[in-house]
């Protein structure tokens, strides 16, 4: 088992009223438990606002949980800090819905992919090693290595999402979270990206947490499906 989430919750306190004296608790995610086996694809489905993205961001530790624990490869990563958290994030990466906003428009694709390699302390010591890895990742996602000199605005939405995938894979990722990663693409490009995801999953022995509201997409890629509603897993 690569990931185990136990009783994970995220509650927000919202103040309201003329003087902001009244409070109420918003339960974005409430007592969620799930597991993902190595090599599987667990699809998390549910309507907008049900807590899917909040759950994903807690798993990768972009958001601090209110309660519960996150186990990755048998290690409790709920409260990791500093170098320990950096090491965890080498193995767990996320690809967001909007590929343009997740790529720095001032960086070439070469710099975008190489920047992530800073987390792989000691693995890519020289610029040549980083360059070879960047070229390898571009080929893996079906893009020409000559595109490394270009900037994000020079690519289509589907190509930008491939670049985001290449960046995530550059660190020998074990668990990849895909947060509505194909929802902003047209049907043909969606299918191409789904085919690519299946290919790289086999090639790099990846485990996916795939978040979507499109059941047709989910049917093509999932091993298991967790249905989320109002912050809870209601069906698995």
C-alpha cells in the first residue's frame, strides 16, 4: 500500500455579521479515509465544491489538515517539516487543472523542468545530467526536446499539460495526483492525454490519484472510484 489516509478533516472558521462576531465552521473535508495500492489508479469523483481538491492538497501537504493522518509508504507524513517534507515531495507530485497558471511564463521549458530537480539532492549534480533528464522527460510525454528553449505561451493547452507532467515525472515520482488534469481540454486532446497517462504509468511504475467530475473519463482510467459528497466519501 502506497497511500493511506485516515480520518482526514479540514475545517475552516468563517466569521460573518456586521462586526464579524459570529462564527461558523465549514467542513470542507470531514473524516475521510481511503487507501491506494501501488500501481493502482483511484479516481475521486464528485460535484464542484465537494472537497476533492482540498483533500488532494492536504495529501501533498499544501494544506495543513485539521485532524487525521496521512501515511505514505508506511511513514506518517502528516506533520513533516523542512528537509523531511522536501524529501516526501520528491515522491508525490501534483498536476493541476490549468497548465498555463502552473507554469511560470518567464521560464523556458528547460528551466521549468530543471528547477524541480533541485529537490533531488545529489542525484543530478551537473548541468549535463539535468539536461539529459529534461530531454528524457520531454520524449516520455511525446514532445520534441528542441522545444525546451520555448516558453509556455508558445504551446497549446494539451502541450502545456504534457510539460507539467514532464516536470512532475522528473523526480522519479511514485504517486501522481491529477487534479482535473484533462477537464480543460477538448475531447480529442483529452483522449490523447489519457492514452499518454496509461503509457507513462506502466513505464515509470506510477500510482495515480485522479480527480475528475467526468464519469466518461473516469471509466477509461480507473481501477477504483471513490465518490465524494459534501466533504465525505459516500461510496467506494
